[in-house]
C-alpha cells in the first residue's frame, strides 16, 4: 500500500524535472573567439590560430592568455611551423635511465644512447629560453607494487615470476673502468639503475638545483595515465599547454605519454632525434606517423637553431 502511494509522487517528480539548455552558456564562453573565423580551431579554453596564410600554427592562445616572447619553431610534418609561448612550454624526457641505456644492461639500445647528445642540446636551449625541462622516469615504490597489474609485473620479469620483477635486487655491475656498482632494486625509486644514464645524470642534478627542471616518478608507461598524476597536476597548475617529447622507448613509454597528453588536450611535439627504441623499425615509423597526425613532428637541430636566432 505504501508503495502504491509513493509511485505517483515519483512520476510527478520525474515529469516535472527541468532539462537545462546550455547553449546560451556555451555562447557566452566563446569570449573573444569568433566561432565563425576559419583561422581559429578549438574553443574558448583551448585553441590554435592559423596565421600567415595558414602556414603557422599559433599555439600561444594570446587572445586569452598573456604572452612574453613567442618563438617560431620549424616543424618536419605537414604542420610546418608552430608559434609557442615559452612560459607555457616544456620538454619532457622519458626513461633515459641506466636500466634502458647502459651498454652492459641494454646492449642493443645504441639508438637510445645516440639520442643523448641531441637531448642535452635541447635541454640547454629550453633552459636558456625559460622553458621547463621535465624528467619523467620509472620510479616504483611499495604502494605501486600492491596496485600494479599482473601484466606489468610479468612484462618486467626476467623469468615470468615476481622474484625478478619491479623492485627486486639486480646485483652488481663492474664497469669498464673497474668500478663496481650496486645496481639496486629494479626501477625502484632511488636505485642506481633508475637514475639517468651517463651525462644525463649530472645534467638532471644541475637542473633540479637551479630550479629549471623538475623530476617525476611514474608507475606506468605514461606519467599522465588516469584521472590525475603528479605530472598532470603540475602541468595543470603551471598552465603549461605545449609539450615536446623525447626519450625511450619511443613506441612504448614515450608514445604512452604523448598520446595521453594528446587525449588530455595538450599540444604535442615529438622530437624525433631525441627519442629511440629497440623495437623493430616499423614501431618507430608508427610513432612518427601518428605524432605528426596528432600534433607536430620536430628535430632538435632545427629547434635549437630557431631558439638561438630568436633569443632576446
């Protein structure tokens, strides 16, 4: 009897519910953007402007956000040029760690080691122009081990078992100069094998000390996976909109970060000579093809030269 009495009330509430028309709100949000302007691609919060007869992609959002000294960067793909705002631009270098690049740990990573020089040059150029350098590396802790999916644990195991996966002791390594190094726990935070390789390590230490660089641990291929991560929170709070990507492996962790950034609305630039992989050649071709489709394709030599010419 009580159910019969309540049922009409529920129906009445449902039929009287108001459906809100948000079209007026969306129109008001357009602000300074002319939605009929064919040179504008996007919305009030996130847009590109095509300039110079549609040969330059202006990524500065200057109609809405302040600009300092925008830089024109030549690109390699079908989008030929991009205008960037230094204060909202960062270079993300991914997983260039001893585990992946040291010749005795990854002897086949010669292309990754060849990317170190261009990476250091690009880091210097970004610092000189007030653009952030973000180090995003594997750095597993105890909580990550509890929440890590079995596919990841098995994928980083030497024998398909937990006893050789993340955060297990890797033993010692005798370097070519005779020094014996404690490798530490596999890709675990603070371990030697998880530190940047070669000249990248002192470069990172210097950048962190000077405040030009920041370091982020990740526990998946991407440092931007899921609803929110430390890297994602930093980018959001800093107002950074344009991201240049390099690192290893290009078709795995670099691609994971780039595609997540693309999904989340960032401008993405793949710097081809600052990235590499040990996968077959066609994996790298996939990354370049899709990076060009989803954003921009670039080379560090042209970026560095363009920044030098426009230095203020």
